């Protein structure tokens, strides 16, 4: 049977070492046990540990120093602290230095086994995501669009189905979701791929200039028109015209575009000759066009002309499972561009990327990876290399986790104390419940509740 994980146990108590060795070996882990922090560091320098389980208080090098060295030697190694009741606060501080979790002695083998199981599963996921084989990357890549999520796979399939037709496509999605990449993918998979792909940003141009950009103009058509200019429709002949930010078009421009889509012809500004067109139209918007139509800002008839095949791109928040693939893709891209050799992302830095909400979607993630590669020295992106706003976001969530864990441990300790008090009172009262209740200063009914709650015989 394949081994599950490599574990280093560090404790000056021989009985504790033997107990954990027996337990984890029975679970098919590889286990190494040492009795001091000094020995632990030597073993860690040899490498190869997924998890280090260390006592906090030890002679010489203590558990905190073991933690620091573990993270220094291999940022992927996770550390679990074993501590006594009196040093729980120190254990919480150790988590702030990078410990994965802590357990309070005495603890059951099942309790620490559950923590180790979570660590091994998490590390397996990281390895699958960050160190993906190249063939896996290619499997989930489509014209530089990366994604293995079900939503992206559905879009890839749709693009392949419609690419070879001349059907009009409307791509909708938030800014940064990759609308132009999808438009390029449709064009490149179509029969028009050897002809032009022309882009017009409808929101960047005033109405009068947009008209000239789309349809061209004749010499003398207006002040400054010193020569004939070919419009984007002509430039895209037998190819694809991508109308980005279509919702920003003025009402007049919408009417002009509708006429062209209906009649497959137009006249340039100031021109008399009718120009026939053979162009595929792909439009895109980051707005809800249904709402724009409802509120009379976008023409309903044009909407239906464009909305023949709609493609709705998901936000990055809706496809979190694609973040590892995207990170690997951008690492390769910007390593090549900047001649860098940043090969991986540390678990703590990767957790920060996963926790962030990505309002700017894939474009924002790409900019973050590009920036971080430039800021990184060595082969591994560390949490400190990430932009400050991502680190601040992660700190808020991490602090909330610490508080939740402290509350949970306090609750467990309180319940243990309550149970022991009830047992002691019953022993002092020789099992007489009325007398035990008097000793505790509670009613016999409340005593019965605690006996039942803690299953005291």
C-alpha cells in the first residue's frame, strides 16, 4: 500500500514518541521520532517531511524554534504544536508564525490524526494544482483561455460548436473575465481564421468618431477629412468584427448598426456608394443587457439581433478551482517574458490567493502574478511577495480563524472543568445526588442535566 505522508515527531517524552509512532505507522504513514529540537533540525535539513508534530516546551531548542526552522527549510512542511493548558496562548502565537494547528495535552490519537489527515489532503491538492503536469495544463487550455471548472468546460464546448458557423455571438461578463479572448478563440477556430480580426471599443469613442471608425469616411466629408478612410467593417471583410463595450453605444449608433446587420450593407460618412459586407459580428459587454433593454438604454431590436448565441462568462469568484491552473499559466508566461525562474507558490501565499475575492477577475490575477514574479527572489513566491491589499485581506480572515479556534478550545476546557467538578461532588457525596447538588450550589434538576450531558455513571 502506498504511504500517505512523511511525519516527524519531536518530543522529549519517550512514551509520547512511542505512542505517536505506533499510531501513525498503523495508518500507513512514514514516521521518524526524535527527542530534541536539535535532532529535529538535523532531520529536517535532510528534507522530505510533510508534517512536523512538535512539543512546545523542550530543553534547549523549543517547539517555536523547530517551527521557524521547518518553515525556513521547506515552506511546504506543515507544523502541529503539542502544548499543555498553561501554554495555550503561546501555541496560538505559534500559529501566527505559521503553525498549522495545535493540540492540548492530553489528547486522543484520533484528534491529532484528523489534523494530519487534513494537512495531507491539503498538500495533495496543492501539488495537483500548482505542480500540474504539462499535459493536464494543455487539456484545460483553449486558445490561451485556461479552466477546468464545469462552467469553463461548457463554454469551450460551445465555442467549438459555433465557431465554424457565421452566427452572431454576444459575450457577457464582468470586466477582466476574458471576453476578448473568447472572441479571438471563436475567430481562430472558424473558417475565417486566415482573414482579419478587427476590434472596436465602442465605449472609448464619441458618437461622431465611432460612426467614422465603423463605416469610414470620404475625403471632405467633414472638417479634417483630408483623405478617404476605410472603416472597420471594410477592414474586417470576410473576417470578424469584435464590438467591445457594445452597451456604451449611443442610440443613433445603435440604429446605424442595426441597419447594417439587417441589410448587410452601408455607406461611408459622406459617401454615396453602397458597400456590401461579409463580416461576422461578435459583441461583448460587461453590463446586463436585459436590464439595459428594460430601462430603454439599449434597443430591443438590436439586442435580439446580437443575442443569437449568448455566452455568459463566470467571474473568478465562481470558478475558484481554476485559480491554480491560471497561476501556473501566468507563471510560465511571465517567467518567459522577464527571464525569471519562479517555479512555485508557497502554501501560505497560495492560501492568500484563494482567500481573495478577485473583483478584477482573471485580469487582476494576471497582474498580481506579473507583479509578484518581479518582486520574487528565488524559485518560490512567498506571502510577503504578494501585494499589500491581498495580505491585509488574508490577515483579517486569519485573525477571525484564530478567534474561532480560541473560542472552541476555551469551550472544550470549560466543559472538561464542569465534568470534573460534577464527578468530584458525586464522589464526595458518596453518590447521593441531593448532597452533590448542595456541594455544587445548584439544584438537583441541574445536576441531573450535567450527569446526562457528560454521561456520568
